[in-house]
């Protein structure tokens, strides 16, 4: 669905599907150059990063492998609890591998900083982060993110994989959720 299909649920469209695709193509070019001659494992963080992973990975003109991790720090709330739980671990061994974590959004940064430490402790050769969105005003911990799509304001956003209580993931655009939906 598009933002125009749910006008009452959103207060503003931040990014259209077209803008997102253009940005992912740009980031793919950077990644291809940076990882020349290296084997890359893309690790998507479920469920929010599904769309980013699908579209980003298909912009890469080379072989990669993909794995998925499911962690949870939000539940049905719009704030991070800071407590990260592994719901699904990696299927593959990342020892000695070049890992690129693919994320939908860096909000407080708590989830990612936890993941970065976790992956480093498994002996990955390198661990970098690609995030479609980042909220600079919400960050509670400094996270080194090599590839960032867009810096956005500190509002709760939905769409393009991002949900509120499991809804809106299939919205093609990224939009600000209207406050009346969650308050
Ligand atoms: P943190 O705060 O740990 O965020 O950087 C971790 C995960 O929480 C989700 N998240 C959001 N989901 N709208 C959403 O639909 C948002 O504005 C939002 N902020 C954080 C997201 O999955 C992120 O990876
Ligand atoms: Mg996520």
C-alpha cells in the first residue's frame, strides 16, 4: 500500500519508495567498492530490515550470502526497553567473515551496539553497519554506522518494513505515524 491509502494514520510522508530505491542503489555502489575481493555476509535484523535487505541485496552485482537474526527490544511499545533478547540466532558461523549488518533504523542505538559486541565476540573478521534510517536526536549510545541512508527527525516512523504493533510493514513509503494511533 501507499501512504495515500491510509491518510488518517500518518501525519507526514518522509520518504517515498522511489527515494528509498535511489538511495539503496547509491549505498550498493559504495559497498561494492569497499568490499572488492572480499566475501560478504549480509545479516538482516528481523523483521524490520526485510524490505531493506531485499532491495539493497538485489542492487549488488556480485555474490553475497544472507543470514538473519531476530532480536527484540520494543514489544508493542514505541520506546526501546534497552533489554535485547535473541529470538532467532544466525544459522551460519561468522568466524573470520566480513559481516555487514543490514538494519531498518538506528533509534536509540541500543540494539545495534549490543549486536556489534555480540558479533565481535564471535570472531568476525570485520563488522560494519548499513542502516536505511537514523535518528540522530534519539541516540543514547554512539554507534559507528558506515552506511546510512537518511537522517530523520525523532518521530515514530512506519512503513517499508517498519511497524507499529506489527502493522504498516507493507506500506511502500516511510511515514510518521499519527500520534492519535498510539496515544
Ligand atoms: P534502537 O532504539 O535499539 O532500535 O536503535 C531498535 C529497533 O527498534 C525498531 N524501531 C522502530 N520501529 N518505528 C518503527 O517502526 C520507529 O520509529 C522505530 N525506531 C526503532 C527498529 O526495528 C530498530 O531496528
Ligand atoms: Mg530493526
